C-alpha cells in the first residue's frame, strides 16, 4: 500500500501542478525538501546516538527487563506475540512514556530501538508484523499527558489559560489511541491482511531464545547477588542515594524560590518540560553505574548503533518528505480542504482550522507553523485557537513516523499500518472538534 500511495501522490501532484500553473513551486519544493530531509536525518544523529547509548546502559544493567516485568500484564494484552520479558517490551514502554510526557527527542530513539527488537521476532524481514503495526498506531495516536510545546507557544502568545488544552488533549488523544488500537487489531484479522501476516518463528527457535534469555537472566541475577556483597557496589549505591537526596533538596528549593506571581500551571509546565528529561538521563546512568556497568563503554557501543540507524533512515525520509512537499506545493492540500469543507461544516469545525487538520499527519513543522499563525490571528484563547492547539497536542506526524520507524529496519510492506494510523488521526481530530466545541463553544 505504501508503494501505491507514494506513486499516486507523486503523479497526482505533477498533474495538479500542471493544471494550476504551479510547476515552478513544485520544482523548488522537490529540491528544497530533499535537502531538508537529509538535514533532518543528520540532526537526528546526535539525539539517537545518545539515547540509544542510554538504552544500552539500561539493558546491560538489567533495568529494561525489570521495567517490562513491572508493566508486563498490560503490554501482554496488547502484544500477545511478544514475550513478556523481551527487550522490545521495555523499549516500547519507554517510548510511550516519553511521548506522554512530551519528550519527543527521547521518544524517537526509544521507538526505533523497540522496532529493532520487534524485528528480531519477525520471521519475514521487510514486512510489518502485527505487533509493529499496533505499536505504530499507538505512537501516531499521540497519547499525551503534557503537551508542553503547545502550552509554551500559547503562553508566549499571551494566553490567559495556556494549560486550558490539557483536558481536551487528554480526551482527544485518548480517543485516538483507542481507535488506533482497535483498528490495528481488527484489521489484522481480515483475510486480506491475515494472509500477508509474517508467520511465527519456528518453535525450535522460540524455545532456544527462551532458554538463552532465561540463562542471561540467571547470570544477571547471580552477578547482581555477588555485586551487592562487594564493597564497590555498596559504595556506589550510597553515592547514588546521596545524589538523589541532594537533587530532591534542590528541586524543593527551586519550587520555593519560584516567583510568587507564577501560576501553578506555569510551575507544573516548567517542571515537566525542563526537569523530566534530566531526571531520565540521571536515572539510567546512575542505575547502570550502581549495578557495576561500565557506563561510558556501554553508552559508546549503543551510540554507534544510533549513528548507523540515523544514516539508514535517510532514503526513507527523502522519499516521504519530497512526496509531501510536492503535494503541498501543487495545491493538493488546498484541494482537499475544498472537498471536505461540507463535512467540516457539518461537524462544526471552523474553516480556518481545516488546513491544520489536513496538514498535521503530513508535516509536523508545517502544521506547527499554521497553528502559530492561526493563534496569532484569532488569539490563543479563541475557539479556533483552542481547537488547533488540541489538534497539535493530540495527534502525530503520521508519515514522518512511518518513514523513520519503518526505515530504521527496512520495512517496505506496511500492510494495514497506514490505514490504522490514519484512522487514529481522524478519530483524534473528530474528538478534538467535539470536546472543544463542548467546553469552549
């Protein structure tokens, strides 16, 4: 489906540009977007290298297996084909948690690591498994607890209720997630997609993996048991304890010294957006160090993998971003807006918010720019301002996510991934329109 969609978008964009006299804009879009795709991928190199290095530290220390076991029951319901103590489980948990906290830079490397681990369970390389599709549907649903970037933009534009989009965002992203999970699960049971499903790994190989995994866990537990008896490990844990006591004291000091005119919403946003990422980094580094891991060496090994992955996704990003840029430059998005205008009127979506809804799954930067422009024109606390803010906070850039995650492991047959993700986006947009009209209309 991805191949057919790509060809259709390219051909339709060229014909539409010829019809509307936008061939010059189309040509410029091809060249500029190809360069921007490479720039974007190179910009991801450092982030992915560092965070995949942190993942390697956590894995060597045994933290990932502990996380997977702790939240295993819920994840097993969603991903029955993935062993509960497999590294893919913990990587998916870290990715989803980072997305919920609005830590996009951390979420992407965790998500790529999850896809790499899921690919190890995939018997047909290049074809997306049911677990991969479901994981992507959850990702593109954009389940969010704190959309810190949107709240920050609203505050900078003079909003009197910058955090007023929290409840609408929770509702809309929750609806999108439910629909994404249901779509990915139910579509996988249709005969057309069931035939293309990669078969399970041979029973002998699964048994060998389980035996190997059990042996690794046993060795890890033996190592930890011996480590707790050593003076070195004991000293490290006391140092870690001292660090956290000091950090908590400084955190309390930060709260107490915050200007009294700052609202509780501003304080909460500052804490979540500025403090949560350093806490995650410190937690992973110190956990590994306290459990005897050679942190620097382990991080370097993981960072090398991140560098390789970032380079591997460049062709996929170029293909997707060039196609989207051509479609936008040809006037395709404007045409889509005209076609769906009767529907938006029926569901009480203001016409000014329609371009944002259409562009959000296609271009993150483009959608962000439109959102900022709409709020600057109509005000962040207007009905339209609340609506576009909720769109941004409760949906994801679907095609970019597909390109990065599938490109990292060389998936060319997406099966029902695109339909599931777009259904989640559509549900998120409808839910956002409903809740914003209900609360602010």
